[in-house]
């Protein structure tokens, strides 16, 4: 059976895809539903391959560039594109937390803990 590379984005719109079926053919197990790719769904196949190689080289971009036969700046640009695709981690600011407290979505203690973390 041919296995195809993981496609995480709609080839026409570029929107993130959703997995609806997982299967273990050896065991006859089938899981159906809506499963998200998580952060993996934000990357293209090429970016996933690059990220995998970067992990194998323990984050050494210079060594990875040598192995790929590209300049350090090219490898760094690919890494920067991955970081950009993943987006900034969401950290609520104090204003957001206070608004949640005001609406009764958080207790005072929860709001205080979240403000300390942010």
C-alpha cells in the first residue's frame, strides 16, 4: 500500500484540514470523528520535514544547513517561516483577565493567579 505524505492544508484554499478517520488495519480498529492536527496542521509538509530534521540535529541550524547544502541564512529563513506559521503563543493580558473577572467568568483567585502567570 502506498503511503502519501501528510497533507495538512487544503491545496486550493490553504485552510487547515481536519482528520475525520483514524484506522489500525492490523487490529481492525476505526476511530471516526473530528481530530485536529494541532500545531502540525499549521505547517506545510516541507516545513514538517524541516522541523523533524531540526529536532534530529538538536536545534543546530548551522549543522542542518550544511547537511541540506544551503546557507545558514536560508536555513534560518526556513525556521523563521515555521515560527511565523505557528504564530505567537496566546498569553492573555491583564486587561483580558480583568474583563473575564468582571463578567463573572473567573473567580478573584483564578484571576489573580492568571495575572501572576502573565
